[in-house]
């Protein structure tokens, strides 16, 4: 099982290269495979080294985390050999930059504080479901529909409400999303990308460690080391209270915050989806901060 942490920048770089190598088939890069059983999934180390125009020795050192200062030309050659897309290529560069400067920079401070004017924005977006999440997907603030859209999430204490935790550990999530498999692949890819360049950040290591222990599905996806997930503009919910609704989603970074993002869903007025969204906003409980505070003060177990 993959670890939630790495022992150094070179280790993380090596893990990414190994994951991409073992998931790249020879035929994808123009290699002809002879008869017989291949014991290595994907490309062999020597095959990738040859494709990238470097010595096998040098590549093996990189994959084992012992070579921490590859040149830009080496990184570009590996990206071409592995057919990395732009986002994966950029992630490779970021991992190499981190490996070169290790010891690491201190992780940014974690904060669950949401500025008052942003809470007003959430209220102004009603009846559209909206919420604010941290970079590690903690749910920090929401309007009624924004919380109720994720059926059953309100049953958890406010400090445990995290979308990644919900997707993998809440029993309702798999029935709420008809495309759950695709959804969680994108979720893990986002966390993998963040953790690759800030593996010592407490908010990420705590969440990843928990999910590695509690969810075999998460552990398998984490091992793949995908850093790019397919982003869908529309998302369908099989909601137990308002039925099936398909909403258009949009998320955006919030300036002047420690990595917080605003997520909002919309539907075309006059459509059944919009009617269902209106109903969700109407039946969702109004925010009750004093109730959440009281629940947070009581001892509770992890979900």
C-alpha cells in the first residue's frame, strides 16, 4: 500500500515516474513486444531509458529517489517518452524542483476560517447550491442547498465534513452519483497532485492516511498516481429527497485565502432540474451554527 508521506523530494519524483512507466503500454510508445509473458506491467526501466535517450543507470537512480537534480532537458525527454499531457508534464517539473531544494518549504498554515463577506456570497447565490472548501476538500461554509446536495453529509459533525471523505466513506455517495467511479478518480488525482508538491502538509497527510486505511478503493487509485482527472461541467445526482437532477458545476479559487475554493451549481430556469434545485433549497434546513458548535464540542468518533 502506498504511503501518505514521502521521505524526500526525490522519492516522490521516483514514485511518479514509476507509476507512469508501469501504466504505459509498449504499443502506446511505438514498441513491438515479442512473444512470451512480460513480468513487468507497462514499460521496463531499460525501455523507458532508451526512449528518453539516457543511461539505464541514471534513470534507475531517478526512480529510486537518489538523483534529485535532473536537468530540464531530461525531464522533457521523459515527458515525451511517457506521452505525458501538459498537466502531468508540469507536475513532473514541480516534483523535480521540490527534489532539488529539499529540505522542504514549510507547509502553508491550515485555516478553517471563512471571511464573513464570503458567507454573504453563499447566501446571495441561493437557490443555487454553493459551498466553500479548503484545498484538502474540507467543507468550510455552505448555503442550505450546498450542504443538502450531498445527501447525508449533514449527519457528520461539521469538522468531519470533507468531500473526499464523503465520496469514499459515506454509504450514500455511491448511490448519489451514477458516475461514482469517474468522480473518485478525479478526486484522488487532485489530492495526489497537491500531496506530491506538499507531502508534509498536515491537512493532506491526515486525510490521505485515513483514506488509505479505511478505503481499499482509495488505496488502489492512490497507487496509480494520476494527477489529472476529467472535469465534467455537468453532474447528475440521484438525490433521495428531490429525485434525479443534473446541474452545471463551477469552481473557482478565492483570492486572499489559504487555498479555499468556491463551488456552485446551477440549472436552466424552467427545467425540471431547476425545479428540483428550488425544492432542495426550500426543504434544506437553514444553517444552525449554534447546533454545529454544540456537536463539535461533544466527543465523537471518526465516520
